[in-house]
């Protein structure tokens, strides 16, 4: 699918300032070569696993799931899966969602305890139930019924950090979280099939039961098989009140390239919030059906991983200040 240039006409002047970013994204277009893009440095081995899985199985859904498994299984990734940060009571509660652009099917889990691969449980919600989102005990019961193995998610390192944090807290705990980060991973195969997933332990030391943007379709992740996919990381509350991933996909549908769409979403949110972007801590990535990728964020240390057969690299996204 090519972009209808007429759709751009109205927005061209507004886009002029972004032309270097947009043209960079367009120059990166390699047609229908498979493409995987994920948030943060730990997204790189995840995307590499996604490509490997795609080559082995031919399934874009397996590729997304197995790629995210890499971050979920790595205890050094302290914001996802095993070794993820606990809530304020010292309990690791995981959120994830999975979406298939071809069918518009989706599954999510929130507040899932003791299962190391919430992305797989989310995919199973999509495939085995008529529902979209399962939470808490219900999600855990479903995971058990599907034969998923339980595992202690709180590592000794995270327990020590939590105890140190807890010993310094006045009651009630402060709202400002000390740590967070989500893996959002989106992909496209050579046939143009789009899919995505995201997985997180959410904000470190969050209020028990707090659910962020990551398992909420349209907020932490959104995939439209005709247009593209977008994902988010950062302070979920600043993402989910704007359905930001949905917004980014819709901006791409109206003609913006992936970076411009991510940037426009951030600027719109900052304007509504009457805040400097730097105070929002929101970071996005997107790919479109043509195989272009882009990203923008408000955190200077935000990085994305980009993997296709000819490329495996980390990129510094457009910083919105
Ligand atoms: N968005 C996640 C949440 O709010 C955290 C993050 O990505 O940093 O739960």
C-alpha cells in the first residue's frame, strides 16, 4: 500500500519542521522485508529472537510471543516478567497484551501473579476465550487451566531493593515511582501481516491493583492490519487517558509517517496536560504497513531496537522537548 500524497497536502506545512525525521523514516523503507521494533535496549535481543522465530515457524504471532519471552525470562530486565519490580506490598503483578492485526483479535491480562510469561497468557486469552481482558485471580486461574507453569517472580535482588525502598517510605507511599519500563514489540512479516505485544511489571512499588496502559488496548498497544502498529512505555496514566497507541495508528492512517505520528501524539498530550513534555515521561514507537518505523519520546535515554534481516540496531528516537 502506498501513501496517497494528496492526504498529506493539508499537513505539509506543519510537517516541514519534521522533514528530516520523516525523510529518514522514508529512506529506511525496505518494502516487505520482515521488521521488528521494540522499546528500550532490552528490545534488541527480543527482536532478534522474533526474527529467528519468524524464519523458523513462518508465524508472526509466534515471533511476537517468543521475542517478548526473552525480556520476560531475563531477571536482569527489572521491569518485565521474572525479576520485575514488585508493588508496594512486595508482590510482582504483571500486565501484558497481544494483538493480531489480521483478525483484529486481542487478549490481555492485568495484575497477574506468579506466571513468568504474561504475554503467552494474553495470547491464549485471545485464542481460547471470547473475552479480551482477564485480571488478577481470574487471569491466574485461566493461566493454570491452560497448563502454564507457576514461578516465583520476585528475585532476591528485587526483594532487597524493595525492602530498602520500604524502609524509607512515609505512609502512604509517594506517588512518584522510582523505576519503570515496558517491552512493547511490534512486527510485520513479508506478506504484510502486522502484530504486536507488550509486557511489563508496571510502575515499581505501585499501589496494589494498579493497572497501567500496557494491557489496555489502544493505550499501551494497538495494531490495525490495514495501517500499522504502535506501542508505548512510560507513565501509563499519561498514556491511557489519551488512548495514545490508537491515536498514533489513526494519525498514520491520515497520512503521517510513524515518527511524525508519535511526535504529534506527544505534543497533543502535552498541550492538553499544559505540561512540558519532559514532565510526562511518555515514549512511543510505531511501524506502518509499508515497513517504515519511527519513534518519539520525552525521555532522553529512550531507545528503540530495530531488527530486520539486513539490520539489527538501537536507535535514539526523536526527543520531544
Ligand atoms: N507503561 C508502564 C506502566 O505504566 C510502565 C513503563 O512502561 O515504564 O505500567
